C-alpha cells in the first residue's frame, strides 16, 4: 500500500494526550495508524467494511 499521498486525520473528539489513531482514505481502502508512531504499522480495511464498523459504533 502506497502511503506517500495519504492525508491522515484524527477525530475531532481526540484530546491532547496523544492516545489517538489516525485514518486515511487510500483507493478503496481505509488505513489506520497510531498517531504516536507515524512510520509504524498500518492496518488496512476495505472501505465498505470501515463504514460498517463506524456506523455500528454510532448506533451503540
């Protein structure tokens, strides 16, 4: 996965303690990483699976 053009973002609900994840949309996938380890590992999810996950959080 080419992350060179990724635009990473954090939730607006993140606080200043640095305990966050960042997400980036990359050609049909959503990449997730630890905000404290920007060069570390990245999890990749199919975009529909990510939307399903986020929607399930909103309803619970």
